[in-house]
């Protein structure tokens, strides 16, 4: 699992673009701001290949189809 910590005024969209542009395996990720918000210890948090930490909230990313 990888975690991306948003910096300063970085948006969720910018964080996703950074993650997608820098994935070493060339994978692309996606997420839904509402449905994929997760909490430490829940199933989405534990099983996500990449998490975004945005203003102390976590978002679980999925590999784009």
C-alpha cells in the first residue's frame, strides 16, 4: 500500500494526477470522493493499493479499468 499526503493547497484531483503520472508500474487509479472515503482500520483502508490523505481524511483508490 502506498499513501500520498496532500501538500498545502493540493486538491484531490491534483493528488490523483500525481499518483497516476508517477506510478512505477504504469497503472492508472480512480476513486469517488463520496463512496471511497475511508477510515483507518476499515476494509477499504486495509485493501486499497493507494490511499490519499487529504486534510486528515483518507480516500481509497482503485485501479482504473
